[in-house]
C-alpha cells in the first residue's frame, strides 16, 4: 500500500487533466483514479449508469469495512474543447519543470 504522504497531487492532477475525458468517454481517467486509490488501500468498484443515452462509468471507492463510511461522488468529464482557435494555449497539456506545474485545462 502506498503512503499518502508520497502522493504528489500536482502529478496526479496532471495525469488526469491530460485525459480528454468528455462524457460518456472518460479516456482512462477513472482507471487513473481507481489505481491511485487502490494503492492507498481503497477497494474500488466500477458502476455503469445507463439512463437511456450512452452508458457512463462511475467509481465507488471504500477504505475499510467499518463505520463511519465516507463516499465522494465526483466526475472525471470535462466540457468539449470547442473551437481550437478560441484558445490561446492548447487546452489539455500540463507543463511540469523543476518541481512546478503550469496547468492549462477546461472544466465543467
């Protein structure tokens, strides 16, 4: 099991931001989240929701088996890029050098 103290949140964010995850395709973002949580001792379950459109994957992660139980419900999708020429920078890359990152991303 990985020590949370050695988890680099900037590196994790960079890995997630690089995924062009526009619903319903997460492009591997949930795999990154699940693998990271499993290294921290969580048990992860993929849940697929299909409400008439394309199926959307979700993730349920739990650590331990006794109360209290904490569940975080979030999503890994972003809005589409839209017109590329409207961006002053490419909207997905994350540049990291000498311990600092510049994040250029889009959000929902």
